[in-house]
């Protein structure tokens, strides 16, 4: 008997009470076997609303940070038998209509799928992103692709928040050793490249309103500095140095 592939969607959530209900109601539930929400000790009613909607929900006793919350969500999904994990935020920033295309990429052999905001169809400038953020991301992506090499050279957006992970991929990388902050997202891309994982990208539509339009200058500087530190560690790992996040799982 062949076991059915189990597809999980994880909602990584923090203060999402204003968007959660609409997002959940419009989410293509028929495409997944399970939806779980991980609430990172929100200061609003995110957790209560999730429970009222009937979503299988978990609440962190303290704020773990973006990466810490994502690590917990991935671990819970794997423990519950997930073969494919869709990472999407219920704040409405990323449109879930991209999910069928992403799952098709997995069916065709991709182990890790990233959303791509930088296409003619999905240009984030048309959905509210600040021009300075757009330019900064394009430059950052170009530099990182140059350093990482294949298979990252075929990926145009290394810093977005729509991801699809396979169990096979997650079994090859030490994602639990990654940062508890937003750097997790780039660290796991660097890990995928270091293991020569098959990576695919799909065009993802976005909506940028309010604080989503652009992080503070301080946050951008801290994050960008962090990504360059990861690139240095990646290079050292390629030169034979033992770097913890790039070691075998």
C-alpha cells in the first residue's frame, strides 16, 4: 500500500487578528491535508480567533522571534507526518493562489520552492512596496546570487516569505540551528545551496500596506549585515571550515 503524501500549511503568526479570518476563509483548503497556526505570543486576539475558526493552533509561551516560531511550526508539522510544508503568513502579504503552481514544482522534483515577487505579473511596486526597498532587494539578490552560485543563480527573490519545504529537504539541513530572527529565511536558502538542493521559484502576488511597505532603516541595515555574515560563513564552509549551520543534519 502506498502512503498518501501529506501536505501541511503552517500559518506563522504574530498580531494577525485583523487579517486572519479573511485569509483563512479565502485559503484553498482543498489543497492541503492540515492547517496549523503557530502564534508567537501575540499581543492581540490572534490565538483566540484561530481557535474560534477551528484551526489547529499552538501558542508560544513567550515570543520566539520569526525564525524561532517558524522552526517550531516546521517541527510540529514534521512530527505530525507532513511530507510537504507550505509556509505562508496569514497577514495577507502573499496571495495563496500560487500554491497549486508551487505544488506542481514539487511534483516535478523540486525539494524547495520559493516565491518570486520580481516578475512583470507580480511586480511588488504595483502592490505597494516602497521604491527604496525594491531597489535594495534587487541589489542584495544580485550580490548574493553571485556569491552563492548554483542553484541560487536561477532564483530571483531570496528574501520573500512564501516557501514550500519538502520533508526530504528538511532532513538534509540543520534548520534548527538557524537564527531565531528573520535571518532564518536566508540561512535556509544558503543551506539549500550548500547541499545542492533542487530549488524552484514561482511568481507570487503580494499586497503591501502599512508597516509592510518597508522596514525601518535600522532594521534593514541589521538584516543586510546579517546576510553578509552568512555569505562569509558560506564561503568558509566551501573552503573546508566547519560551520555549524552547514554541517550535515
